[in-house]
C-alpha cells in the first residue's frame, strides 16, 4: 500500500469549511484513497473513499487530483463535533495485493474552534 | 453506533495473566479485524478473519491468539500479559474479505498493572 503524508495538525473555525490535505505520490492505478476519523479514543469511523473521481456523501467531499498524487477531504461546515484525528489511507481493494487490513499513519489532528 | 459491539469496555489485570476480548460484528458482516492502539505505536493491525478462517496476520505477538466462531463473533486472547500490552483494542467488521469499508467497535481498554 502506498505511503501517505498528512500535516500533523490543523485548526478550523466552527461553521467554516475544513480542508484536509493528503499526499500519496506513489499511489498505484488500482489503489483507492480512504478517509477515516477517530474522535477521542472512540473507534475509527469511515468517512469516504474514491479512486479517480471526486466523491461526495452526507459527511464530506473527497477531491482527488488528476494525477492522483494528492487528495483533499472537505468538511463543508465544520462543527465542534468534527474535532478528531483524520487518517488518509491508500490501499488496494481487490486481488493479491489486498490483505483486508487498514494501515493507519499518524493522521491530522483537526481542532475546530468556536 | 457502528453496529459492532465489544466487551468488556474496560479491563484491568495483572502481569502474567490471561484475558479474552469479545467482538460481535455487524449483522451480515463476515469479516472481523482486530487492531491495537497504544500511545507509542498508534493503530496497528493484528489479525483478520473471514467466515471463520484466518485471512491475514499483522504484527501479532505469539502470546496473542484469536478465533472466529460459527456465529461470526470473534475473541482475542491475550496471555502472559506484560505492561506494554496496555492499550485500546478495536474490533472492526466488513461484509467482504477485502475490507473495503470497515466499521469499528467502541474498543476495549486494557490496563495491565
């Protein structure tokens, strides 16, 4: 699975959009970009994933650059409850390269401030 | 609520002891994953079971073992406990063996004194 690089911490004002970057310059063509978050020692929570196209769901939007070497998770209207560690994970989903596991890095600690 | 349950929530025990952590996956999910989260190591994958069979192992110690039962619940057994085994232990489940989207339980906090 490709390595990812995220800033260790970010701040965001409540009600504003939070844009969390992730670099994955060695990503392979069959690797997906996943985002999970962990709120203060709770179990990690799946947010969104994508392969090439931008994705949106009820929680967030995922913007993947055309060369797929980086991506941005967007929380459109951050609330205090979005304060968490956000993990960007790159992995294959099928075939011999898939082992089922998720490899978590250090993530980005997002602090949403009033 | 992810639908994954873990018991107990907290466990305090002494060095050298043995404990069993239990996980019930979401209804319909066949895969169960175990992860360990300690302060110095972050979230680490331990082991993956799919429909009762072991699929993948991570950096799981020989003192640790797991199994998945016919009703799909899973147990993680930790023996000869050491202080360094103190951590949060998470179970996750997914519907298929690829782990495309995993749903995590609330975790068991193990403290070894």
